[in-house]
């Protein structure tokens, strides 16, 4: 009798271990505890931006924090500014929430999430700018550009990564970076800044393109200036600009240019076109840090994102006709503030490093901003952005 009992006990242990792995999220079983100092109460409360009377929207700036959920925001804020401190983005007057579910599931990836924002349609994870059957979906950025608007896509990830790609490209697999790079150039947008140089250069020149094409040379032939350093970015003359500052995504720390540096250049250059503009500013570091379950790095990425929000808000305050919308695409990493926390020490517990299905925070400022108050689906936020720019997205089943 003893042998079957031992076997049964072993089976139970195996089951318990398997269950613990399930609970732990994508890949790790054990929860990770982090202890970080809490900033002194009210250490920094960003000033509220001046009130802008509602009016005509000329420009839209969309700031997207990849992986920015509510628990990411609150833990990072407590570490950076204290529980009663406020980030600049938290001082924007209009606050909403956005649901983020993809087609065919509940937990989104950045590709489906960004496609919903750009097109107003839900799609399945893994697709960019194409519906679950593989048919291309519209993008309000492309529609706006066709109407004569200027468009800039700026990211600390690869310019070919899911979020910027969804505004210009249509592929059935987000990993098809070579095709995305081609389609980004074909869109003829005014400004593309970020990483991902490898997908614009052939293997022979140190890139990743197997087809031998050098898209940097093709971009120059099409009238773009191509820069690869911060100094080059600052020195670039007027006209369309392609900035590729790293082979892959920009490094988490010491990555230059930072999002706020790129935001300043982008706003100046898009204004100089004399046309109304749409500008996407994406910070990738939040998602990367949360996948690594690194709260310090997450807070640093949020601080960099917030600096870009300040740049955009200052521009909008002075301009008066620019709508600023700040949102996450999905939360990344389940993060709990533990009861052992004190007013001086934040004890945070990562229980998962995976994407979340919870609604994400949504902030807005400027003319048209009240449309973003309340609970919205990401498809409807995309449609509201399109409307603000005077673009009609395709109707039909969503
Ligand atoms: Zn992610």
C-alpha cells in the first residue's frame, strides 16, 4: 500500500507546482517583491496646465505609454513623487478609462491594441492594420495625411514596432518587420523617429534585410533626410525626416535621444510644415521594464514619458488648437502594493510579468478633450481621434 501512496503524494506535489506556475503568469512562478523608497509627500506636484476654452482642433498629439496600466502608474508615482504628488500627465483636466480587449480574446498585445486605436476596428493579436481575416484596415493617420495633414510617428521602440506600425502598415504578422519598414516609407509621412535601423539596411551593410534593399538610400531618393544621432536630429534642415537612432529599440537607460527630446524636435518641425498635424509619441520602456519586473526601471521610463507629456502640454497651452491625449495600450505586469508598505517604503509585489486585460487610464487636454471623459473602448478612442482630425473611418461591423 505504501508505494501507491507515495506515488499519489508525488502526483499532488507535481500538480501543486504546475498550478503555482499557472498563477505566476506567463513564465515565472514566484512573486517578486521590490522595496523602493517613497518620495516625500507632495515632493513634486506638477502645475495644472492653463484652462483652454473648447474650440476647433487643428492638431492632435497622442502620447502612448506601452504597458501603462493603473497599478504601473500608481506604484511609479509613489516612488517618484509620493502618494499625494502628481505626474504632469495626472494634471491633465480630463480623465477617462479605456477598455483594451482584442478580437477573439481578452488580453491584448500591442499590435491589436494599436490597430484598434489607428483604425477603429478590433483585430486579433499579432496583426497590424489588418482585420482577423487578413483584410487591410484603414488608419486615420493615413486618411489625415491624404487630406493634406502632416504626420509624425515617434517612438523609443523600433519605428517598425507594433504601435507606430499600426498607423501606416498592414501586415498579418507583426514580426514581418522588413515589410513594415517598406510600408512606413510608402506612407510618405513627414517624420519617423525611433530605433529599428536594422530593418532599413541590408545584411551586407550590417542590417537585417535579406532582400538587399537599403531603405535609407531609398528614403533619401524620395526626399527624406536620414539622421542617426541626436546631433544629426538637431541639425536637420526642413523637409521630411527619417531618424533611426539604434539598430533595435532605444536602450532603456542612457538612450538618446529621449522621448521628450524627440517630442520637441517633432513639434517644431511639424509646426514648420504650416499644415495641421497628427503626432504619435510612444514610450516603450514601460512595457520592457514591466516584462522584466523592474519597478525602478518602470518608474524611470514613466518619468521620461511624463517629460514628453510636459513638452506636448506646454505646446498645446501656447497653441490653443492642439488636442493632447495620453493613454496606455494595455497594462503590463500585475503589480500589487503590499500591506507591509509604510509612508517611507513602498513594498510592491509583481505577481505576473504578462499583459493585463484591465482598462487603462486615459487623459486629455485642449479643445475636444471632453470627448475622452468616461469609459471608452480603444476602438472608440481611435474613432474620436479620427473625428477630431476630420477623418472619416470606415463604418461597418467592428
Ligand atoms: Zn509587452
